[in-house]
């Protein structure tokens, strides 16, 4: 009977030990789940931040492109105005040359 009592006590102690180990393992598993969830949330947060930064950078690039295009457009308009002014001056010079040619021909004809 003592042997059975000793065996029973040993089994109860072994069962208690297993229950404690099981409780400890469940705590570790729960901690791992919490860490995983936290890591997923942090990764999602970082992904969102990165996405926002990319969108912001794209907007900056777009704005810079718009500004550069506007500067180019303004410069093009200035050049076109200058070209138009030069064309008017050239036409005026051509007319002046034609006038002087005519005057020279008149002078030559009178001499």
C-alpha cells in the first residue's frame, strides 16, 4: 500500500509539474502572439508612414514639375516677344534700306 501511495504521490507531483509547465508554455505562446500582433501593427504603421512619405514626395515632385513648366513657359513667351520685336526691327530696317536704295536711284538718275 505504501508503494501505491508513493506512486500515486509521484504521479500527482508529475501531473502538477506538467500543469505548471503547460501554464508557463501557454504564457509564452500568449506573449508570442502579443509580440506578433505588436510587430504586425508596427509594420503596418511603418508601411503607412512610408506610403505617406512617398505620396508627399510625389506631390513635391509634381509641384516642382509644374513650377519648372511654368518657368519654361514664361521664358518661351519672353523669347517669342523678343523674336517678334526683332522681326519688326528687321522689317523696319529692310524698309529703310529699300527707301535709301530708292533715294540713291533717284540721286543717280538726277546726276
